[in-house]
């Protein structure tokens, strides 16, 4: 069965979207990803969309959904590599992806997640002290 | 045009192969990757094949080629997430991927590359001292 691979790097899960998403594939990805967030105790999800040249409302909604699901599982989502044309389309479609962080490249995205993990650790440490 | 995205993480380039490779796509990937190794001064290439359920001699040769090209550009290649069936097929096809390192998951692969970078740094440092 066709699946989008989920790569684990430390506490971060990486998903690279290269193919056109259809309903079934999107559902499988949501299932797999939420499963993996819990199983791997991930704190962050990176969604790379650098190979997407166009995006439709289905794809936009899927990204927003994944971010929402990750959030309630205590993981932060960063969308990486959005092309200018995709940004234009998303906003024109009325999808501002509120609550989803974006980064231009992987290094920035990883740095954002690491900073956010550090804050969390600090907060946890502070509440114990 | 269809392309396989190349993600940069520090000195490592990550390629996730999710789709069936045909000649044209493989050539584009080789061109893009060698270009990026030089441009980003990458020391390592990670090729994730965890979503490949089968592999043919074309794919096997492509992976070996990429590793060879990376090597002459002073970058090490690690193939990540090979499925048992793929390993069986590769060996049956007579492709042992000699000179290509493999790792079961990304964390191990990153650790392998980091260790190899550290050795290189150490060597460079030693030759200067």
C-alpha cells in the first residue's frame, strides 16, 4: 500500500510530501503520524512541502489538520520550504494556517523546534524547583 | 517538472525516495544532488528508501552511482531504512552496494555520519599540528 514515510530524527518526525495527496493517502498519513507521535514520544513534526508547486484547499486543510492533531498530542508542527506560489494560493483560498509555524529551510525549522523544546524543558525544570 | 526534493540539515543532505524512479528522474536527482553537495559543502548524503517495497537493478545501480559520485565529492552516503525484501533482492541481483553504508534508521545514520565527520576533523586537526 502506498504510504508517505515518516522519518524520526531524535524527538522530531519528518514528513516529506512529494506526491499528490488523495483522500486515502491523507487519512493514512494522519493515522500513521498521530500513531508515531505517541509511539516515538515526538515533540516536533516537520512537514516538508518544497516539492509542491501548487496546493489546493484539500492539501491546505490536511496540513492544518495534522498540525492541530500534533498540537493536542503535545507536538509542534513546522512547515518547511513553502514556495511563494503556494503561499499566495493558500492565502487566496482563505487558509492562513494559523497556529502552524513555517520555516524556509530545514536548519531554521530544526532550530525553531530545538528552541521550543528548550523552553519546555526550562518550564518543566522551573516547576519542579 | 517532477523532482525529488533534497533537504539540507547542517552538513548533511537528505533525499527521501518515495516514487518509482525512471531514467529522467534519476538523472535529475544525480544532477541536483551533485550540484547541492558542492554548493552546500555537504559532507554526508542520507538516502531514505524506507517506502520502497521492491527495488530493481536500475534503482540499485542508481543508489550505487549516487554514492560513487558523492564519494569523489568528499561526501559519505548512508542508505537508511532498507526493507528485508529489498536487501534480499539486491543481493540476488548481485548488487552488494559495496562502499555504501547502511543504517536501519535516521538516528543511527546521523550518528554514523557525525562520527565520520569527527574523525575527519580530527585528522585535519592532526595534520595541521
